[in-house]
C-alpha cells in the first residue's frame, strides 16, 4: 500500500513538473501552432460546408481566410477604439495626478488638525503616524506612473515580438486545416482502445465543463462591461469604453 501511494505521488509530481516545463519553455515555441490549430478548428464548420462542393484545399483557403479576416477585423476595431481612448486619457493623466496629490495633501492637513485636537498623551503619536502614512504618497504616485509606463512599453514589445509568431500561426492554420481529417485519423489510430473507452468520455465531459465555464465567464465579463459602459455613457464620463473594459477585467 505504501508503495502504491508512493507511485501515485511520483506520477503527480512528474505531471506537475511536466506542466511547469511545458508552460515555461514549450508554450512560447508551440504557441504559433496552437494558434493555428485553434483557427483551423474554428474554421472547420465552414470548411466542411464548402468541401461538399469544392476540393478540400480550396475550401480550406476560403474558410480559413474568412475566419482570419473576421478575427483581424474585430481586433483592428477594438485596438483602434482603445488606442483612441488611451490617447485621450493620457492627456488628462498629469492633471489627474496633480489633483490626486492635492487631495492627499488636503486629507493630510485635515488629519493633522484632528491630531492636534487629541489629548496630549496621544497627540504626538497620532501626528507622527499621519506624517509617516503620507510621507510616501509621492513615491506611491511615481510608482503607479512607472508601472503604467512599464506596462505600455511591455505591451508594445510583446506586439512587436509576436508579429512573427502570429504570421507563423496563420500559415500553420492553412496547413493544419487542409490535413485536419488525416491528422484526426492519425491521432485516433495511435491512441490505445482501452484509453479511448475508459478516458475519452471523461475528457469530453471535462472539456465541455471547462468550455462552459469559460464561456460563462466571458459572457459575464461582456455583460459587466456593457452595463458599465452604459452607465458611464449616461453619466457623460470621459473614456467610457476604456474604463468599462478595465473595470470588467479587474472584476473578472
């Protein structure tokens, strides 16, 4: 029994180690092909429909191209809107930072006045505490600014570095989609029948559960963003779309 328990823990450790290695090293290399496989699977219904009257290669070219154009159109519209909102928001960030500093300064003065009216025994303690709390406010604001700038530069770097991977993913989508029936048959023939009979229903059920959960989370996030956008727009708050998306993502 002890040997069986040890073997189970050993298998679990190997699985966790393999998952960590895969996420740490293999995922950046395999990501373009995973992207291509996802796009090929997404375009498969349309490719199947077109394959009834056209050769598989022609149906693949049309189906994957239409899926790619739709994906790019959505991304371009979202990026254009977000960039415009971010450009407008960047113009008011300095004023927002200055207003925040003034607000913190007013709060510090008010708390110091309250501390000055406290009993003599705790007056010095309260005063020192207020000064200590607000002494790092400038460093805190500078840290927020540096974090935002670092995030923006990191995002630009990611987009630049990911261009080659994105192009590779699109090319692999055409290749995978053209041979998708053969790939499925090849994988199916290499998997033992015992595994298919015992674990395939569990894997399908788990896939359905995970996809259902992910779909529900996406719908909730979109509903939250939509309600926030409607509220911000009715209240005539600037940068309503950008703020609603940020709040929805933080909420998620």
